[in-house]
């Protein structure tokens, strides 16, 4: 595959791939880095791509997998710290309330990170990025029913774990 064929086939997908990466990693610079990695991988395997039946689906899967790899890495923990900082600034001026809000948020972030991959991804897209069900469908390839089930299960797990923890602390 020559450079013109490559550009004609893959560059029109850039806006969609960027939206997917940005929705998953929640950071423009990181999304751009992931896309750069994706284009590098595509270019270095360009001769094998001739056999790909659906280049768009192939690229979406590649970007999604690169994003999931990134989220599993140490870089992804930065987001938890950013959320904590925002909540701390938005909380009442009482130091006790700020500390309690920060502790709750950190607990919920840790619980979200312990969820199975598909539940965690859907939970972050819906709860943190405020993506619509339709946008999540496009990003993940899941049906609306599956997304709602995953959200429901994830919320239930987090709610049960938070309640269990608070009941345990009140009994002590």
C-alpha cells in the first residue's frame, strides 16, 4: 500500500477515532498520542492491511485497545487526582467536609477501577465523561440494552461496597 492509498483509506477516519480516544482517556493530549501510535502501527503493517475487509472497524478496535492499554497503565491514575482536586475546591469550606468528600471520592474511584473492564469503561464514559448511551454504543460497539445492564450492575456493585464499608466503620 502506497502513501496515497493509506491517506485516502485512513485519514478520513481521524475525527471519529479521535472522539473515541478522547472519550476513553479523557485527555486531549493523551488521545492525540494514542492516535499517533495507532497510525504508526497501521503504517508499519500497511502491507497486511490490504486484506482487511472493514478498515473502519479495524481502526476503531485498534484505537479502543490502545486506549484500554493506556488506562491500565500508571498514567491513568492522574485522572483520579484531578477529580479529587475539583471536588475539594467545590466542597464547603469546612476542612472536615472537604476531607470527607475527598475520601468518599477516592473510595469510589478505587471501586470503579476494580470493576470488570467493560463495566469500568461504561461507567467512566457515562458517569465521568457524561456521554450519551448512543455515544457509548458508538465507542464500545455494545447495544443500548447491554450498556444499561452494565451501568446498573456497576452502580449496584459500588453502592453495595460503599454501604458495606460504612456499615463496617459504624460498627467499630
